[in-house]
């Protein structure tokens, strides 16, 4: 069987999968897409389904590992290689073994760093200065498979979850474009993850993680605001108002824990357990994002200011 006749199946469900699929099909023939069905409260068409429909691709659905295994094993059409990104469904050993060339995954960390569900968020939360993409052959473990290649990228001090995600999607696509032909030709080499490197684990972020707790240092809260941008977003009660904090920086203005003051440039500054946090952009619930100055023009009388 030559490379051109080999068939590829793509698994994915979230926005990262959709953006990755859009790039992937520019250089690789994908014969089938499997995604999850629309959640009951989701409005519109889910992102991967939308990409597949826009490009007239074959599409199937599987929402859990049992349904996926039954779908794959029951198909008359067989596939040589699977590519999975941002799917959110466990892939069983039987499913993996049904692909002669296995299933590969672009994991957005430098494995074994940040195995698990949300490596991008945790690379930002931890304050590290670099991350990357690990192109991996998946096995039955949690991101424990052998690696085809890794590639590093610097994390800027102003990177947010969306900006870093976009960079990593581009980095991932470069690795896929380079390595897929080698994998299909069975000339790709693999190497085990470095067991001497510290293994860390990320978890799925919940809505409640976004609540700002000023008993944490300002440096930690500043990283949370960047890491949680997009989801679950960083929120708090500011005076009488529920607000989402969109952008903040560490301040050297001394403010008591939990108290609020205003600097000469009309920035809101809030005291934390260590240091203070300057709010640059925020959004009252149900309103648009605005600067701290514009917020104060409309809501100053509803804040509890430091005496």
C-alpha cells in the first residue's frame, strides 16, 4: 500500500480542533472526521462540525469511549492513521489497535510536563517562560506515549490563553505537516518521554476557578487573569457590581488587603495578600469591555474606595 492510498481519520470537538483541522486539510487528505454532538445548550453549529460541513467532508459522531469504539470497529471502511486534537473523549486500546499506523496527538506542552486536559492554562498559571508542542503516538495511558518530535516556544509576559493557543496551533501544524508523510511512509522515528524530567498534570478548569481570591499574591492573580481569558474568565464583585477582569498588571501602590484605591491615571488598584493589582480593562456583567477610566466614569459611585 503506498502513501497516497492510506486513509486518515481526524478526531476532535473543540475550537482548537476546528482551527487545527482547517490548517491540516491544506496539506493532508483527511478521509473522515469524528466529533461530538452538539450540547443541548450550545447555539449554532459546533466548530469541528462547521469546518467539516464547509469543506464537504465525511462526518460521524461519538460522544464517549464506548460509542467511539463501536463506531470505529463497526465501520466497513478502515483507516490507517488517526489524528486526535482537542476531542475530550477517552480512546480505548481496541480503538487504537484498529489503526495499523496508530493514532497520533499534538499535545500542547513539552511532555511529560502538563499531561492532562488543559496544558495551556497551566503553563500560564505556573509562570513558566516556555512551552511547546509534543507530537505523540497515543497509548492507553494519560499522555504517556512515545514522541515523534517536540518544538519549543517562548511564553511572553503578556500572553493570554487565546494568544498562546494561536501560537501553539501554528506550531502544531508545522509538526504535523513535517511528520505525517514520514508516519504514512513508516519511516518516522519515535523516542520515549524523558523519565528524568518532572512529570506534572493539568486538570479540567471549572467555572468557579475564575473567582478572584485576593488572599493570593498579585503575581498569581495577574497570571490567572491571562490564563483564564476566554474560559472561565476572571471575575469578582467590585463594590456593588459583578465584573469580569480582562486585563491587569502588578502595581507597586500600597493598598490594604481587599481594599480599592484609584491612581492618578484612573486605574483601579486592589490590595492583595502580597502586593496590589492594577486593573486596566474590565467588563461589568452584560456590558462591553472597557478601560478602567471609562468604567469609573460610569460606576465610580458604586465602588467601596479606600479612605
